[in-house]
C-alpha cells in the first residue's frame, strides 16, 4: 500500500472514531519542525500531557483563535530563562528539537512557578513566537489536542 493511501486510511479511521482532527499550520512559530502550510492530524483524546508534546490550544487572550506550541513547563514547576536557555526547577532543559538558526535571541525570564492545571508553552522558532513568555500559561481546559502526525505540505 502506498504511503499516501496508508496515511489517508489511518486518518479516516481516527476521524470516524472522533479522536482526530485535521489542522493546517499557519505561521512560522514552530519552524523548522512544522512549516507554514503543513497538514497535521491532532489527537483530541490525548490523555496525560508531557514536556515536549506539541499541542493545539485556544489562545488565552482570544479563545476564537488556535495556537500550536510545544509544552515546556508542567504544572507546579518553576521555569526560568537565562540567556536564551530554559531552566526547569534550576536544571537546564535539553531541547534537542531546537535549531539554533531560529533561536539567536538571548532573552531572559525571571523564575516563576507554573500554576496547577496550567502549562508553559513556547514555539520552536523562539525568535518569532508569541507564547507563554509574552501572555502567560495555558490552562489545561484550553488544550484541544496533541500533534499525532505531520504529513507535510501539499503545495
């Protein structure tokens, strides 16, 4: 079976069971891992959220808009950014998914505790991402799903 047919079959099954939704990426905040125009399948029955999960969530300041970001900090953790490096509970976070070409900024964020039931999220393109550094954490109830599959750009 061809790769396209297989992906389409999985997609149909997941949509049929109501646990997956197709999404098209708009913007550059997740470069280079997710590109503008990439087509994604989002799992709406996601269970426990983990650090590193890519999520689709409602924007906390305008819940008619959806954002795609990566979970960096979990509930009740302390997060701090020093010279562009993320620290969780005073330990530097290994972010091997980042590309230095999109992360030149040496920004800082003073230490803050993440509220219970909330997540600190950031784009992979830290130089061009509106995220928790600017507008705060995302409450769990605003999270719509986790990235299940990125099947690229059909341009």
